[in-house]
C-alpha cells in the first residue's frame, strides 16, 4: 500500500510528460518485461499509515537494483544478477525504513522490469534525492577474483575498471532509442567512455566517502572481501545531482561469492551491511537525520 505522499507523486509521474513515452501503460504494465518504457514509481513497503509518519522526513535515498526484465546482467549457476540485486535492494530499503524515520526510501524498480539507465538517474534527480545507490554484481574472466567494489563516476584508473563500466553500460543497447536518448553515446568505445567520465561529479568527495563506508561495513557483516573504491564512467551515474555510487557486491564468476550471495542469509547480510553504511554516512553528512541503532 502506498502512503499518501507516495501515491500522489506516483500519480504525478503517470500523468506527467517527463517520464512518458511510447509503450507506457498503466500500473499493470509493471510486470510486462517487454514494455519499452515501464513506469518508474515509488514504493514504501513498510509504511502502512500516516501514524507511522509522525517523524518528519529529511533525507531521500534512491535504491536502484540494476538490470531487470530482458536484461539479466551477469549469470551464475545459482541465479542471475537481476534477481540477486533486486532481493538485496528491496531488503535494504525495508531495513532502512523500519528503523530510520528520518529517511525516505525510493526504488527505481521493485519487480522484474527493464528500466532505461538514463531514467534511473533522472528519477533520482527529479526527486531531489540526497543519495543514489545502484546495486550490481560483477564478473571477470579470472574466476579467482572475488570481493565487493564500490564505483564512483570518474576516469578509468585501470583496464579492469573500464571493462566493468563497458559491461554495465551495454544495457543501453537494449533500449530502442539509445542513439538519441544518450546524445550519441555509444557503449563499448574506449574513447566515448573517457569523454563521458570527464563529466565533473560535484559530489565526488561524498561519493567516495560513502563508498569507503560501504566497503568497511561489507567487511564487517559479510565474508565478501572489500576491494575498495574505484572510478569509472558508468552511464547510470552520469549527470547525478547527488552523491552516488555503483555497488558491485561480489563476483558471480567466483564460486565462493556466487554461492554466498545466492543464499537468503547472504543477501540479508549484504543488505544489512549497506544499510549500516548508509546510516553511518547520514550521521556524518546529515546529522539532523535521526538514525536508530538496531
């Protein structure tokens, strides 16, 4: 059930021109994975009535489970990336909402739908969000490589960073209008990646700060090894008007990471780690937001 403010904003999105496009349907289209432009919407699963909103909201976070619909992302013998990140993302939102009345949580998707990359960050920008967290899983040709990496927008510091960005950015090829929707940007081009990554992120310092906190908490709450904060040119982070990261929570190409992340307990622990890092970040940059200790 949507709270009143969520319902109002959702209806405005359905009626407004900013997110309208060919093939857009009513809410029943959310489960249609072939829909070119499914509606992007707000969901607050644990807020059931206005009495639970007695504490004023002061901070907005957008959780973006990567891929979805016809875009499965990475694959392992246990599960697809799109399934893993949706589970972790929704659990993350539920944890934050259950214990932090000073935080509003929004999602780019809560079902198996395909959402264009540009609309994910557009959604966060139009909400005037304070933090954007895009959740993904990694893969690499060397199956021994494992661990979690936090990415912020910037120049590619290493060949592997470039390969990760190119793979994630390739999702735009599934969009029918990507040649016009991204101002001529073409994925899988090293030159285009470098040009795009030169867009200055005004919130880079805070993005890096949060990324470090996420690595620290993942090291505490999970057996996944933190691999640090890196910079690369991810389309989904381009033009973000808030601190933002792309969290690669493990390598599905690695047996250990994939097996752990496929488990219910592993997904819960990863969500807890991300929730605690967000709470710690808020305490520093937004001390006016009351964060409850669990």
